[in-house]
């Protein structure tokens, strides 16, 4: 069953009518409605191009959060082989919001780490909606240490509204864990590439995305705070999230112009949720390119280039 976003309601009506016609024809084989149904299909395709050709920042937020958008587990299952998950931070507990382990990517041994939101009510609660606790970031640090020790590239898949802000997480050192994960990213002597596949929320995302190469899917978002949170702070009104989304400059296009990310990965027409296979394949091709760009570089070069990249960040935006 297709899940339609609020701004897609006109599209839902057209596609619904086309399906009704075809259902009617299936129940009455003598009826020939295919020509009318195809006309509706063409109208729906044109409307889809129109809607997704001019998405506002707030609408991109809605697309990035779409329930049917492929998540970290989907990418790992499709792109990586011999995946061996590793669990726990060897200090407190396992955090199901973060998944990661050893794997092969196109035959290359790698470490893959990502946020997992879940795809139904039960799994979303189990995964804490992709909001990692300190133990999740400490597990990621453990995995990155392993990668550095054995010379394995690190691939991260970012999809989180932000780190979990609960009392227990704060008591166990949430800020310190995020900071140490970010520090670990900067210290690695192995190639590190990151893809924002949905939401990239605040420090919870930066802790996985301080990489040599950072890519974003076309309709993903990456920001210091959610539009709702920003609106609540600035205007004391979460309903001003549309204005906040504009001000935050959180789209892939904005961030590419500012030099915060390195490239944008195109999505299928209508977003990754309409053709998950094509979106996942596009991400896989881009990861291969990004890793290939660092082939032949020494560990010191890789680390130095990553640090220089982040030290220089902001110059492009200021010059503009």
C-alpha cells in the first residue's frame, strides 16, 4: 500500500482512480479501460515531476522521513556481503539504534556503521526511532578502532533525527560519547565515506559523518536541529517549521553550495521510497566512486586530508 505525504494528495487521487479502473476491469473482463487508465498514469507522472521538481525545504523534510524510505538495514542487505554484526560497547549495553560490523563491499573488506530507524511500530520502538544513546556511539568508536587496526575502510549510513536526549542518556555521558565519536572519525588513518540517506540530525549525525567524503541523497536533509525544534526555540511555535526549514538551509542542494557535503546522489522520480532498489543501487555506485578516489593514498595523507577538509569548512559559504 502506497503511503502518500500531505502534499501528494492530488497525486493519490489520480493514482487511486487509475487503480479503481483496473480493479473494475479485473472483475469484469469485458470492460476495456486500459486506455483511460494509461491516460491517468501519464497525468500522475506529469504531476509527480511537477511536485518533485520544486520541493520546498519542508517538503524535503517530509520526504526524508517517509516511512517507506529504505533504511540502513536495507542498504546493508543489498550492498554488502558477509556482513557480521558486532554488538555492545563493552561498557554498558547494546544500542539497537546503531548497527554495524564487518562486511565486504564489492569484494573489499570494510566496516559499515549506520543508524537504523526500523520499518514498523515494533522495530521502531526497538530501534528507538534511530536515536542513538551513548552506548551506540561507543559501539561505533569500537568498530572504528577495529577498522583502523586492520586497515579497513569505514562506510557510514546516516539516518537519525538526532541523538537520544533522555535523562539516562545524559547521565551516561551522551555529549562526551558524541564528541569522542567525532574525534575518532578525525583520527582514522583509513578511508571513511558517509552517506546521509534520510535525516542527518545535529551532533548525532556529525558523529558518523566526519568523513573524507560525505554524500547526500537528493531529498535527504542535514541540519543542526529539526525545523520543529528550531521553530519552538526561535518563535515559541512549532507550527512555524516551514519558515525554520527555509532558514536552516538543510537541503542537499544548500549544503553542497556551502561545501558541507561533497556530492548529491540523485533519487528516483518521486523519492527513494518509490523505487528503493534504484536508490540503493545509486548509493552503492557512489560509495564505490568515493572509496576509489582514495586508493593509493597513505594513512597519513587520508587523515590529513580529512582534517584539512573540516578545518576549511565555512570558507566557501563566507566567500559566497
